[in-house]
C-alpha cells in the first residue's frame, strides 16, 4: 500500500469542486434528513423529560408500541421465509412465467398503500367477498390484529426478495451443484452453502423490511379501525395525538418511532463493522 | 412455528441458519407473549364506541365516569374502547365490519346509512329521547384576535378579501351543518327564495381556499397553520380550540341565526345481539341522559338537553336563533342529504375547486 503511486492528477477533481460537491451533499442531507429528525426530538422534549416520559408510558401509547412490535415480529419472519423462497426459485431455476413472478413481487412497491389496505376491506370487510362467511364463523380479520398484519406483509413483501434476487443471480448455481454432487441433501446445501453466501444481503433486507413494517401508515390506517389501545399502531397513535392538540405527546411517540429506526440502522453498522472482512469477501453489502 | 420440523437436524454450530432459527423462534415466542394481553383485553365486558372527530375529549371523560357508575350499580366491570374519525368515514368502517357496540356520530344520516345495511333497526332515532341526541351543538365562527375583518354575521363571510375555512361537506358531518346553517340564513334574508339562497352559498364557497376532510383538520388549518380569516366550526370545537390552543388569540363570534346540530347516538343491534352486550350498551347510552352525563357534556362545551343542567351552564352558551333540520326548508336529514350532498346535488352544482 505505502509504496503505491499517488493517483494521477488527471483523474482527480480539483479541491474546490470536491469541497463544493461534498458541501452540497451535506447541506442537502442536513436540510432534508437531519433537520426534521432534530425537530422531532426538540418538539418531543419541548416541555421537559417529565411530559415526554408520561406520554410514552401512557397505556394507549404502550399498547401502540406493543402492537407495532407484534406486527413487525410476525410480518418480518413471514417475509423472510417467502422472500428467501422466491429469490431462490427465481435465481436458481429457469421456469415459465419467471419474469411475471418478478413483476408480481414488485407490485406492492408500485401500488399506493391505501389501495393495499382497501384490497383487504374488499376481501374481508362485512360487505366484502369473504365477509359474511367470516362473520358467521366469528373470525375477525379487518379492524383487528390479523388485518393489520396482512396489510403490513403486503406492503413489506418486496424488501427481502428484491435484496436477494440480484445477489443470488450473481452468485450462480455452481457452488450448490458442487455440494449436491458431493452428496449433500437439498436442505443441507441450502443451509451450509447458499445461506452463508447471502447472509449479509438477507440481513440488510430484514432490516429494511422491519423499518417499513414498523413505520407503515397508509395501508394500516385503512384496515385498523383506530380503536384506542387495541388496533392503533405507533404511526396511527402519532396522528391521533396530533389531532388531539397533544403536540408534545405526539412528537414523543414519533421520536420513539424514530429511535427504533435509528437502533435498526446502528445495529446494521455495528454488524458491518464487526464482520467487515466477511462482508467484503461475500461480494455486496 | 418455524422451528418444529427442523428440530433434530444437526449440527447447529455457528451457522447462519442456526442463528436465523433461534432468532425466528425468539420472535415468535416474543410475539405470543406480547399478544396475550392484547387479545385477553376482550375477556371482560368491553364496549366499543365508534364516534366522530370532536368528541374525543368528552368521551374520554364520560367513559371513565360510566365505568365507575356501572361498577357501582351492578358490580360488573365494563371497559370502554373508543375510535374517532370523520363521521362519514366512521360509519363506513362500521358498515365494513368494525364491531361497534354503539355509534355516536355527527348527524343522523350517517347512522341511517348503517341502518340501511340492516345493522341497526330502522326506527333507531325514536328509541331514545330528543331524537336520540342527548346533547346538541350549533355552528359558530372562530375569528382571529380583535376580529380584524369585522365579521359579525353570515353576510360578512362573502365580503371581499375574507377567507373562510370549512371542511368538505362530502366527508365531514360538521361541514354539512355549516353549509345548512348558511343556507338557512340565506333563505331567511331572501324571503325563502331558494335560487337566491343557492347563489349566496355558492358565493360563500368561492371564499374557501381549502376543504379539509374533517372538522379537526379544518381547525388545525385555521389555528396551527394560520390560514384564513374565519373558521366555521362546531361550537364545542371552537370553545375547545380556545381552551387548548391559546386563549386570547382567537374569539368566538355568534351569528344572528344558526342551526341546531343534533349529533345522535344508537346501539348497533346486530353487534350487541351477537356479542351479548345489549344491556351494557343501552345503559351506556342512557347514562348520557343522566345528570352526570349531561354535566360532562356541558363541561366539554356540548349544549345539554336537561333543563336543570342547561340552566347551570347558561352563561357559557350564548342565546342564538336556531333552525332545525326538520324545518320545512330541509325536511329532515334523509331529504337534505339527497338534495344537497348526494351525487349531482346542490353542493356538486355550486362548488368549483379553484
């Protein structure tokens, strides 16, 4: 390293251009990312620590936090399984209708979340397709936890699959073929060859999926019914508090939500830092 | 959930699969533990009250009072749950299957819509006293401190340069009352000439820069975002805004004529019969008519029906000439809804977004 020649001047931008560009990038970040984030925390603590703690430990807020975590804890593992399965099928096999499947996976990205919610109302609502049957069997989906989970799964479906498909395609099938020809079973091959190769992409997908699952508003708002302490997730609770002129409490819960997202990001950075070499070895991320 | 059929495979070791598996089972276990209290919350008798926007503060108070009252009377514990939103949207949710034991909405036609789907008996409005409306309100103006535009009555709203904030009558109950109050004023001052009333209301809506979907949204637009010169608001919402958001920054102006807004309540028959909560739900609505319930309504700026309670609070609520929805000019909510707010109705004819 030390003895390497310094990079050629012709391929390096002048110092002003470099400073200017990074300055613009930083300013942009500060304006659109850092400033709003800071504003949330400033508003949350505007009246001191006491009101902040009161707002986040209030029973309705606690149940909103609980529900948000439950929804994420169910929808993320589901999407983990389906995401890996879909990516595996798409990357390792050739079959008819493959590109259609890829388009289908992207569907939740291109559909407005409100529509994603309405779809479930049309399916499971009392006036919907399956509504009367569900009513007779006393199964509650819409305006209850299952509906919220379903809507969240729908909206967060592409995150893991989308992360894995290019990675797995790039890696090809040669290692798996080698494993199988040495006598490994299908499951062994997946667990000991494929999984280690994709773990960082997988982790990244899981983190993104989790962040969105906790933060989803539109789709969840449509199917929630907004019952306090029962079907309000954190983003919905933030809106309710804001509409009740309860600005400090509203921003307190919002800051909690932001904090959860930050923890996710920090977790990712820590993992990257600890396993940096491994990550570099396994290509992306 | 994930672990079961993979249980006896070895070696666990330090593979990613092992980690993922343990993580998955931990998550599922965690979810189960956390879900338990949420699910068991329904084990006691619970009542869900699906209500409209500005009643949040009132029902928060009232629910506590009722739970205590019911415990004392019967020894039973009843837990109240509440859902708030625009009145029309809330009715839609109940129609779509939100299991409300009682609905307390902004106007009769929203409950009619639920009754039309067979969830509530058609004669619901006759089951309780006073048109099933235990409290009333009216429409007043909220203006900025010192009333810089000198707004005193409805005709001042169409003066040059006055911006009026009111929600969309298609989605908001309060907005429909606003609209009809303006209509009633115009009829009275034009000798009952409907064409001229229509003209007046059309002119009024050219002064509206933005139509929010609900009453609370409009209040926020006017108060927080500082848009507009006058807010047409529920009387209770106007008082609440004064109380919560800065006494001294706004003033209430009472017009010469307004409308008697009757927000009705009803038990949702199909739901209470299925859940076996009719007794509690009826007790809940009846308690709204009790002295305690009426006093709480007055405390949150709803006009109480009970004459004794009303006398106690008479200094708060200004006297104002009120027309009702059953006046000949409107002919009840079913007719007014169809004439004014239905597809292609009067509002559709006069409102042109800028």
